[in-house]
């Protein structure tokens, strides 16, 4: 009876080993056979898929676009155009426009300006048209930054920290914990929650960069405007007052630096003259003798 049980156990182990070998062979065949070839073909198809396919949409959902353009306008209409662009940004709520920076500078009576905003993708072209009305775009550039990796890293860290916080919260529910253990767990949960809040803010900023686009518009008058304003006579007259003030300031500085030296130099000269006269008289007396 024992011999029969031993033989049955040996047969069962052999059958188990045979099944394991068969499964390994099947897995290897699947990895090297038609199934693997089908997966490889699908991967190649997704890699070379058209622009409107799902993988391309996933890539575009992680791109943060930045647009920069220079608009050439007449100097008389430039300040009013900056105000018009600002008013359009504030008025069109569908653009979700947020003004980040606005500046207006004047040099040699020639104004230049810049306006920087963040808005929805659908509002970029209408805002460009408003800015370029009555002028012309002399330069434009678009830059895209792929934020897929930072977003994925943030999601991964959020998942890990959330799981860690949940496990700590489960431990905190136990009734056999000591007071010091409860305090330690509470501190760990608080620290984990602080990191989660920071990562959620970081993720929200990344999503905002993806969901909206940055638009920077530089306004400048035609290049000939600067040369027309730069006349030698007008520049000399314009700068004569400043030059005169600078000359007076230099004279005052020179006088202020010279006065302390005069206090030392003048008595020194007087003493040197008295000493020279004494030497001269002594030599004269010596010759007479």
C-alpha cells in the first residue's frame, strides 16, 4: 500500500513538472511567435500613426506652447494698441486670458511696449489679429515644451504618497498603540499630507501650462523712426543742460579734493622759503669771512 502511494505521488510530481515545462514552452512561443509579432506590428503602427490618432492626441495633451511675436506700428498708435490688447484680454472671458506683464517705454520720444499673457489655445490667433491691426508682424516664433515626464513623475509621487498616508492612517486606527507611537504616526501623516498638497499644486501648475498658452507681444515702431529722431543738433541742444551740470559737478569735486591739500601745501611752501633764506644768509656770511 505504501509502495502504491509512493508511485502515485511520483506520477503526480512528474505530471506537475510536465505541465510547468509545457507552460514555459507556450510562453516562449508566444514571446517569439505570432502573438509577439502582432504586438510588435501594433507598436509600429502606433508609432507611425497619423496626426489625428490617439497616441498623437496623448502627446499633444502634454505640450506647453509659448508664442512670441513682434508687431510693427506707428509710434502714434502704439500706446493705444497696447490698451486695446489689454482691454480685449479682460473683456473676452471665453479666452480665459490672464495678464502677466505689461510695459510701455519711451526713448527719444519713440515709444516701445510689451504685453505678456496666458490664455486658452483658441484665443491666441484672435488676440494676434487684434494686436496686428493697422500694423504688420515682423517676427513670430512658437516653442513647445513636452511636460509628459514631469506630469507622470508627479502622478507617480502622488500615488506613492497617498498609499503611504493611507497605510499610516490604518495603523493609527489600532487600539493597542502607545502615546508616543500615536504622536509619531500623526507627524508622519502630517508630513505626507504636506508633500501631497505641494505635489498637487505642482501638478495643477503643470496642467495649467498645458491647458493654456503663453503669448508675448512686442510692439515697436518702424526702424526709420529712431533715425528720424536722432539729429546731431537736436541731440546736442537736448544734452547741453546735462553736460553743463556735469561740468559744474566736476569743478566742485575738484575743489573739494584740492582744499585739504592747500592746507598742507601752502604752509610747507612758506616754511621751505624761510629755510632757503636762512641757508642763503649763512652762506653769504661764510664767504665774507
